[in-house]
C-alpha cells in the first residue's frame, strides 16, 4: 500500500478524533433527543389496548360430519372481522355515529397466532375501559356476523331441498292418480306401484334432509379469552421512545459534527496536513515555539532530535547539483525558531552554515547573539559593508554565522530584500562552500516571502512552519502556491504550536522532559548550548527514508 493510501485510509482513531473535536454538537443532539423523547411521552395522548381471543370453528352446523365440513380460511375470517358490516354493528353497539366508523376501524387490529384457528382481536382506546368495550364489541359482532352468514347458507340449502321436494311431488301426484284409476287386475298397476315407491322414497329422504337443515345448531365460534381492562397504556412506550430519541439525537448530532468536521479546515494533526494539502510532514515538535525568544535546543532534547532528523531529510532531499540553500517560512508566525535550529543542526553535523535572517520584523539574530547585529543586513545588501564585517558567529557553535537586520529596521531594510541583492549575497556565501538557511517572513501577513523567493531565486527547498490548531489548510495551500510559483519547491512542513512552554513537555515517543530554565534567563549569556560537532553528530539516527528519497513538491534540477 502506498504512503498516500495509508494516510487517507480511515481508521478508528480518525473517528475518535472527530468525536473528540466535535463532542459538543453530539452532546447537544443527545440531550435534544432525550428531551424530545421525554416530551413526547409526556404530551402525546395515552392509548390503551385490550385483546379478545376468539376460537373459529368450521362452518356447516350439525348437518355435516367433520370430514364434510369446509376447512377454515383464516384470511377470510380476518377480512370478515374488519368488514363494513362488522364495523357498522360495533358502531351501533358502542353508540358511535356512521361518520366515526372509519376511525373505529383504524383502532382495530387482528392477529392469528401461528398454526391456530384463533383470532386475537385488539382494540385501542383512549382509556382502559374503552379498549375493553371495543375489543369485546368487535369479537361479539364478528361472531354474530359469522352466525348470520351461516344461517343464510342453511336457509339457502333448505330452499334447494324444498325445490326438490316440490319437483318429486309434482311427479308423484300424476302417478297416484293414474294408479287410482286402474282396476286391481290391470297389468299396468305393478309398474305404477313401483314408480310410487321410488318417488315416495325420494320424497321421504328430501323431507328428512330438510328437517335436519332446519333444526341444525349454528356454532360460529366461541370467545376463549375475554378482554381485560388494561392498567397501563400501550402507547407511547417510554422505553421505545427513549431509545428512539437517543438514536435520533446521536444521528443528528453526528451528522452536524461530521459536517462541521468537513467544513473545518484547521490543521490539527499530521494526517490533516497531508490529507487536505498534500504537503508531507517533515517533523512534529512537541514543545511550543516562541517567535520572540529564539533558543537553540540541545541534542538531548526531544525536539533537538527532531531537528536532527529534519536536517537529515533536508540534506538527503537536495538533488545532485542543487545549491545547498533552504528557505524556512512560517504561515501565521515567522519561521525563525525552526530556521535557527535547523541551521544549528547542520552546523553540528560539520557543515559551515549561514543563517540569513530576512524577516525584518523578527528578532532571530538578536536572540541568538543576545544583542542586535550591527550595522545590519541592509547595509550588506546595499554594498556599504562586507559580509565578513556583518556575519557574526553564534556563541557555542563556531561553524554557524548569522546575518540579521539592525535594531530598528527601516523601510529601506524591507526594500533591499526585494531587490536582486539577496541573490548576489547568497551566491557570495555559497562560494565558501557553506549551507545557507534563509528565514523568510510569514506568508499569511504579507507577500514578502514570495517576493523574496521571486526576486532572489535563492532557495532549492522550501520548508513551511505550520501552527497546529490555528493554521487552515487553505493558508498552507496558498503558501505552497506562493513559493512554488517562484520555482521554490516545498519540501515539507514542520508542525508546532506557538506560545510559552509548560513546565513539563510530554511526548508520545519520549520521556517527560523538564523545561530548560537556562533558556529563560535574562542577561548577557546567549540562549545557546555547547554542541558536539563532527562525527558524533553524524551518528544521529536518520529517519524518513521515504521522504528523503522522493522528489520534493515541484522540484527539478535548475
């Protein structure tokens, strides 16, 4: 899997991070969901439900055997319970007008337990007594309706048998009259007697069948369980309403949180930077940067080790034939602390390094020297003094020299940095075989960083200093566009926070590190440390091989 895929792939930690950042809308959604559920339970009218169970018996009365009786179709019985005739009968029983029959039918529900001939007739009322009366009324109306249907069927059968009796009588009467007209010795008399016997037998059978139909006992079914008065409402269910409110509240809050998270382009983590801008993370500092008080961190400090790794990435990222010039620019703040520590790290690796403080409003050079540089960088750019007269060695780091602005920068200082003079100065510094680290102004406050990169064309690599939890992705993209438009590729970004360090700095990969009180002293001592140079510094562990081997954003040999 490629690096981009690994970074963009969603992880459980990403969702937890969204939850941590956007907890407020989620909590608000949860509270509103619970409140809505409680209000619903309190204000919605209560409904009670009572159920009457009816056993449906086969139709056919007592005139048919169990084998001859029709099987029960429970779907037909369900339709019969909710039929118009049944509902009208219930309305009459309950004293409800015909206009209310529709609402009456909507309060009815009928279920059939599996593998049974039982109907569970349920009725929902505004009170328990109403629910009981409604369930009982529907059960009785259904039985009455089913009894009427069965009685109608029996009457129809009796009418059919009566028509057959009438037909046999119509045949029997002529035969009897013909038989009575014959002499006892007539040869036709036996035949007529046989016809009379057959017709009389048929008439007797039909008469007996008609009698059974008329005396049949109709049994439409029976009520096996009478409806009881419900003591508690069936709706609304407090538990169901509460669970529904919680789920809907969490969904609504989560949707708002996700929308806020997507709309929020503030860089809060290394993953945010790469996912939203495509800029690789060179390192992440655990301590806070202070643009007003630049300090060089020792190699034993956790961030000191990170600057060493940044140094390794920079030296490995320079292509063959590239000029060893690195431009460091902050987004919202100056990049002075990062530029100074990167330059110091390069110097401890045995390199000659010049730190060119091109941010006229920063105090990087003064902080390293504990005094303002004289006579100032602008005089060097104007050709009034030589570089050797202005470049001053940082105490404790003999191979690091700095060039900064004077105490009170004049408009001429800023103007001189926007001419071709910085290019000639860098060329002069490179003739000595040294690395040059350029501290550029903030890209957010002014276009001076882009102007410097454009008119001077000094840097082969650009490093951005991104303040976590404040810098927006759009600002990073704008800074990249400013530098890359002038031919300065952005190599990566240093993520940090600005402000005063706390008493203890806790890092995920390093132990708790006490704050260095020496850097906070006020006095003549410079805020630097004695560093071991040469081979010992080169034994620092090199990390980020993938970042070192790749071609920087927009880089190409010049």
